[in-house]
């Protein structure tokens, strides 16, 4: 699907766009609707478990990582893997993207890595549980809807707005069943955590115009590499020491965040942006809370000594309401071919 010209014509994008445009990539047939649905569900099944992995690495009196060092430890390996792939297989295309969109690439790298992950990691280390952290990501569609309306010219239908309202109600049910009477420090942590979906929404909207002109893999790996370079100054000292002291379970959690969640996940996200409107792709984030809840329940039964998560009735009810809103908002978009 060709990108909307809205962002390229806005004052904001005039700063980000470069004089040398990317050439449109060869038009490819749109994937069947069932493929889009399966890829989206699989992606968010992987991403929903990232909140559990982050909590595992940051929790306890002696956490395996600090929230800043975890971001560095996660994204440097991902940047290396992506960089090697681009150098060996997609070097010319990567160079063309860098030359055509350096400022957009820098902005997206900053939004994807330090801004999003510092906000999320800070909140989770300050006590925001995985379930609530995943709920804050459902704010992303609200931000995407506003940004896409301003810069991409996408219109939100009544069906979409109704689905958002229902899903937001489900999010509120889960949030109130999980936390009550939070003090000022916890409220501040939740507020900072909510900055993560704002960063992700900005990244998605800025990436949308490039999605039809550059390979999703190339764009994702370049932004990951740029983000990794931005956090590289934090590598010495604490990050290296924590890597050396990491136990087996910690390595599993860290590699899960680096490889499936980052190397594979970000490429699939950009691929979905290529075939669906930014607003529709943003709505997929509502899969996070119910999938995170199910993952917590499964892990608690499989390894209760390591993953001690309680599942409340409110979380089950809220998750069902979120899914109902998601189904209402996306049913027509995902079942219709992209044009």
C-alpha cells in the first residue's frame, strides 16, 4: 500500500524529509487478510511476554539490571545482529535509506530505543507490574489516531471510536482491579510509563511514509542500530558487569527481549504498517493486556517459585472487554484487503 502523502506535506515533516527522496519499492500484492491477522496475533503474543521478561530482570532487592542498563543490554545485541545482516545482504539499500532520510532515521531511532524503553523500564523498576505496564501501551492507538489524523490524513470511523471506547473501559477495569490507593511515587511511575506509548506512536507515524518506499527489515534494523548507538555511551561499567554476572534464566530473558521481541518483532511491525493504515496497526496494541494476563497465569503454574503472579477476576473480565473492543474496531479493516 502506498504511503499517504500527508506527513510529507506537513511543516513537521519538512524538517525531517531530505532533498533526496527514496524511490518507491516494487509494488507487491497485498497479503491475504488471514495472513495479516496471524502475523499480528503472533507478534503481540511475543511482545506481551516482553513485559514479564522486563519485570523478571528488574524486580527484587538485587535486580539483575537497572532500567537504563537493561535498555543498553537489550538493544546492543539487536543492533549488532541487524547491522551484520544489512552489511552482508542489504548494504546498498541501507545506504540509500541513510542518505535519503537521515533526520527521520535519527528521530525514529531515538523514539524506538532510549525514549520508549527508558520510560517503560523506569516505571517497571519503580513497581509498575507487567500487567499495568502492558495496559499503558493501549494508550498508543489514541496517540496514533491524533497524529495520523494530523499528518497522514487518516479518518477515524464511528466503529473505530466505539471500539476504542470499549477497549479503554476494559483497560480501566484491569487497572483498577490490579492497583488501588497508589501513593504519589507510584502515580509518577505510571505517568512516566505512559510516555512509552507516546514515543511508540510517534515512531509509527513517522515510519508510515517510509514503509512503502523502503524494506520493513531495512528500516527497522537501521532504526534499531541508530537507537543502539544513542545508548552506546552507557555501555562501560555497570552494563558490562551485569552482563558478566547474569545467570542462565537472566540470559534467556535478555535474549528473548533482544531477538524475538526486537530483531524479529520490529521488522514485523513495520511490515504491518506497510499493509495497514497506521490507526489500524496502532489498535493492535490492545492485544497486549489480555495476552500478558494469560502469560502470567501460564508461567505461574509452570514455575510458581519464579513467577508468582496472581490473576484477579477483574483482569479476566477486563481482558474480555478489551478483546471485544478490539474485534469491533478492527473487524472490517483486517478483513478487507489493503489497496
